[in-house]
């Protein structure tokens, strides 16, 4: 008797969830009440993934995404997993503090995973004392095992749908691997994952601040100066601007603080922009003369890293950005202290309400006049500074001092700052993912760059949710 098509689909679906490796099988279906043969259908189960990896196997074991009924070692001893262990990202076995009953004995110790049992010798674990406490060797496929440690083979126990979904993720060439399924991720999953992503991003940026502190004797104002200069360089001149800031410390700049022209001369001169003789431009001649005097006085030399003008808007030219940076130094005292003690984000924004000197209202570069346009820091640039300099500085300070209030303030400022609009944020918005403020956009940039582009789906909150859904 032919089987109803919908029933066949259910049978295939259930079978694929629990058996991964059988192919071209036949299932006979009988009535529940009487042993009367009803129908037979052929099932083609999902194929094995293109390549089982240790990372995927660790994920499967960590979250127990395999059939645990009737578990036996390759030697035929029954296995009961009481606790699979804690994942170990450091040297040694993959999982620590596991508790597993094998045969009639409950063991406590470590668990090591490999795609094949022979990998134990390939990795020379038999000579490493870190592996003396392994109570179970979990493998995808047992191919050669001469040691007394029990082996558990998982091949044939992992849901085929999970393996197929993982394969699809790894082979995807779209904007993000999971874009076909991402719409089904619950809002609460997104919320917790974005929180984690932003924390990771701020911690990585805070590491740069810690590096600065180790180089300048834990001088927070100096670190702030280096970071701001780096930010003013935008993407093209980031490194050059940082080296310019390092070449003229705040203690030196403070001596010339009352003269905006001298501050401009120092920064432009250190950038190597005052080397040529341009007799037609009086302001250039003035700055060059000032720089030559200050250079001799402080025994400084221009940095070797060149600044670039190509492929950027005139408003981002290094001449304009250095002039604005000089204006910021001219009107600011103890800038980092004022930033961390600010009562509101608007108060911080007011610190950056600056404009380059009058010469730059008619110029983007030397000896070439343009239409009148005051070179004020725009809203977008101030937002960029808040996102990429001030919040990481504040987060690092809270971590360094053990005062979470500063870290919370950094998060609040990101929530109060407009979202970045770039190719990454646009890509997520097209998929229906919210990008409402800088908190969101920074989290999405972290997700794309550190997870999606690197195919780290097993480490991703979204990827985990999708694979977990495929395991039931």
C-alpha cells in the first residue's frame, strides 16, 4: 500500500535528524496495533559533511549534539555521559573536569577529541604528560587505536541536518554565511550576542591603550593624545599621524600652547609638509620659519612615515586634519581628564567644537586657494572620534582602575551616538538586522570582520543558534 506523501516526508525528516551516514536505506512500516506490513519506502540520507574538523567535533561534543542512547566504546563497554567537561582553550586535552561512566566505573578526568583515533599519535600525545589523565578519547572515526584509553566513535550519531547546515555555512559565498536563515534568529539572541560582540571589540581596542600606557609610563593624557592623533589621520594616514603625535609629546606642545601658529608649524613640520620653499604663500613661509626655529630648539626631526592626499575628500586632507588637531590642542587643557569627568555626551561634544585657523577657511592645501568654507569638525567626524577613540579610552580606564562605571559610560555613549553607515552596516540592514546606534554598528562590524568573514560560525552566537535548531 503506498504511503501518504506527508508521512513519508516526516519519516525522512526524523531519520535525517538522527542518522547521518546511512544511504539508500529501506524502512518497512507496520501498523501500531497489528503486525501487518503497510508499506516500504526508500530513504536517501544526507551525506556526510565535506570534511569533519576538530573544531566541529569539539562543538558537537561541547553541546552534546549527538544521539546519546545506547552509547558504547569501540570495545563494547556502555558509556553514560554525566558531564562532558569544560572546554579548554589552553594547552592540553580539549575538555577538563569531565565525569563519565564507562562500564561499571565512574571516571573523572579529561577528554580529548580527534577526527580520527590515529591523530593521537600524529600529535604525539602518547609522549605528553598533559594527556595522562584522559579518561575518554572521542573521535569521529576509529581507524587505529592500540592504547588502553576507551574510545567513543561519534560517526553515525550526529543529526544529518546539523552537518548539512554546517557544510552550507562553510561553502557559502554570500555577504554572511547564514544570510538565508538569519531572519529566524530571536531578538533576545541578537541582544545578548550584540552585547558580547561590543565587549569584545572594546576589549581589543582597549588593548591598544594598554600598549600605549606601557610605552609612556602609564600617562593617560599622552595616550589620549596618541589615540586622537591616530583618529584624525582617518584610515589612510592613521600610522603617520600617530608617529607625529609620538614625536611631539604633550610636555613640548604645552610650551607652545598659546600660539596656534606654532602648534600648526610643529604638526605640519613633523609631517614633512614644510620642507619646500613656496615664496608665493606668505602663511606657508611663516609656518616654515616657525618650524625651523622650533626644530632647532627642541632638536626634533620630521617623522619618516609619509602622509597621503590621494583618494580622499579635500576635507580629510592631512593639512586640514593637522590644522584642526592644532586647534584642539590650542583650546584644550587636560583633555582626557575632562572627557572622563564629563557629565554628559553633549559636554564631550562641546570639547570638539573646533575650527582650523582662518587660513584654512580658503585652503585645503598650501598655495592653492579654494572657496570660503570654515574647516570645523563636522558631526560625523566627532561621532567617529567618540566611537573609535573616546569610548575605547574610557573602557580601558574603567578596566585599568577596576571601576565599571567608566565602562558603563562608554557603552551609554555608544548608545547615544548615531549608527555608522558603511558597507557592513548596510549589508546587515538589508537582511533585516537593526542598526539603530553606534552600539549596534560597532557590534555588527565586529561580527562581520571577526566571525562571518573568518567563517567562525561555531564560535558565533547566531551560528550556534542555527546549528542548535538543526539538531532537534
